[in-house]
C-alpha cells in the first residue's frame, strides 16, 4: 500500500511533466502566431524598412535602407522570429544603428541578434557580438530565454541561470545580466562586453 509521501512525490512528478509540456505548447503557439513585421523605423533622415513574415521556425529578414548615400537591401535567413527592433545611436557618433532581436522556436527560446551600423550616413556595416558559448564562465547555467534591450548607451542581455537538474521552465540560479558597449573592432563594429551582473 502506498504511503502519503510516495503519492505526493508521484503527483509532483506528474505536475512537473504536465507543466513542462504546457510550456512547450505555449512557446510553439507564440512562435507560430507571432505578428508579421512590416514597419519603417526612422532616425532623423535615415530610415530602415524591416520586413519578416514570422510564420515559421526559420524566417527571412529583409532590411531596406533609405537616406544613405549608398542605400541597400539586406536579406538574411534567421533562426526564429523577430521579437523586437531598436534603431538608436549607441556610440553617439551621429549615425544610427539598427538592432533586430531574434527569438528561436521551441522551449529554449534562445536569443540572437542581427545588427548593422550606419557609417557617416553613407553605407552600412555589420555589428558583431560574441556567442554566449564563447565565454566559459558566462555560459555556465545558460539555457536560453534571452531578453535584449537598450538602456541608455548600452545593449543589455538578460537570461535566467539554470542549476543542474533544473527544468527548462523552472530555473533556480537567479538572473545574469550582460552589458555591451559598441566599439570599433579590427574589421567591423563590435559589441564589447563591459560588465556582468549575477555571476
């Protein structure tokens, strides 16, 4: 005959599995029915027309510039959907950048970034950011669910920290927040990691 503790443990396991499955279905539903992006983002005399259907796990992102000396039409395949877009001038050089935040399909909801900088109001160049996996300490406990935002003159990336054995829907390690500054790299613009909260 089963005792009370055994029954309680069994019910908790069932509850966790049901919660996990519900979480997956909710994420898939959000990604499936995400709103199509077809909008113009302007910064003074320069504008970016951003288009993405957001209707599958792999989508095509299209960015068309206007107001530059050399306007471009950029087409890029992305793994996930466009979750947000920011057009700002992080480095205060008088020329804007465009930051397109991507969220992958599935329960992990891994975040990524597509970004370009305007050079002297003439042309575009890509902005590079290191993968989380490139940082041994920072990638410890990382399982996605990234959120990007712009705070003053910094790009901020926030994600939950998972401890060993944590379920995808229930991280118990707190929050890690990364701050990036836009700087010149050797061959392109780079988002340089300047500070970390929640090690």
